């Protein structure tokens, strides 16, 4: 079962053009840079306003699944195999 999933994802990855892979990777990189910059700003604001409670961690925890899903999209994991299923 796991091998079938792996083959399907490899098929999709091969079917995606190099230009599309580069475009998706660039979008994910921009998302990461924007998120990291935002987190740095939140950490600085947290340090200045209320350094006792690290509330910026909530933004970080909420951001991680979004980055993971965006990375999976860029790898073609949400693409459907057009031949079979």
C-alpha cells in the first residue's frame, strides 16, 4: 500500500514540469521568509511589551501546519493522478 502511494507521488512529481516545480518552490520560499520576518517582529514586540509570557509561540504553532501544507503542495502531493485514481 505504501509503495503504491510512493509510486503515485513519483509519477506526479515527474509529470510536473521543471518550471512549475521552480515556481512552486519560489512561492514556498517567499512564504517562509514572510513568516520568519513576521515571527521576528512578534518576538521583538513580545520582548518589549510583555516578556513574561511568550505569546508569539501561538502564532508559530499556527503557522507550522500552513507551511507544511504549502510545502506538500509544492511537491505535488495534492495532485491527482490523471491516469488512474
